[in-house]
C-alpha cells in the first residue's frame, strides 16, 4: 500500500482540497483508494459522505479517532489528510505513516514564513533525513500575474524541496467539493485548465522520484 500524506502545520492552506483530489484522481484511474482524515473537523470525510454512489469508490478512515488501525489493508493508495499544528513528537509520529508528503503553501507572507519554519523541522525528522520518505511543495490557490504569487513562486523555487505544481484559485474546487467529486470528475469543458495545472503533480506522484 502506498501512503501519501498532505501535510503542513499551517492551517487553512488547502490540505483537504489536495487530499480529496489526490484520492479521487487515483480512484478514477482504477486504483483501490482509502482516505484517512486526522482532522476532527472532518473536511475530507464530509466530502466523502457527499460522494455519489455511481463514482469510483473511496474508503473513509476516521484517523482522528484511532489512527490508521481501521485502514483497509487491500488499498493500493492511502491518502492521509494530516491535521494542522503538527509539531514535535506528533509530527514525527505522523511522518512514520508516509512514504510521500505533499506540502501545500498559500501565496501570503505569513504562510511563506510559517512554511520556512515547518520545512526545516520536517527535514530534521529522522525518516525524512534518512530519505525514507520524499517531500514536495505545491503552490496552492494562486492567482497568476500577481506580485504575491511571484514572491511565492520565487520562494518555493529556492526552498531546496521539489516544487512540483502551482494550482490556481478556482470555483471548480468549490463545485467539486460540495458534490463529493474531484477536479478530474468535472466536465472537461469546465475543468481542463485545472487538469493541466495538476499534470505536474500527478506525474510526480506516479514517478519513482516521489518514492523512497
């Protein structure tokens, strides 16, 4: 089973949006997928509860209650929506469950400063330091041709962590989330710009570069 975690100690950076869309991507590709939600707010599980019966199945795991002990053993992919404010021993314990970690970062000075501190802590976690898990960053909810996106783009390029995608702020994510769908399950005429932006991220997740 492949374990992919969406993680950032900074709250409100779009972890659940990334986790649900990664889960739906692999599910629509025909994989057996489970989605574990460590956040008591249950954003990912609430999305899953709205998922139509005729869509690719995704198993839900209430990890905020008892960890991953009830995760299905026959899943090809376990996508983990990690909680905010994870530091110290909690962060070390979370990373034990991941081979691949995706860190979303918003275009704001506060988020960039917080991510600088978080990435330094993350790099010092034993499993990461031993290269037993791979980390990448994603610019999230960006608006092209803005100064703050230019700042974020430059910051992530220099972050010494693979910078694999920039995802725009788009109403399509709201449309998909409220219907229990992923961006790849929206009509092509509506979502093709978002599919194009996701291609570098999904290509990285499929590649050996994202695996220890």
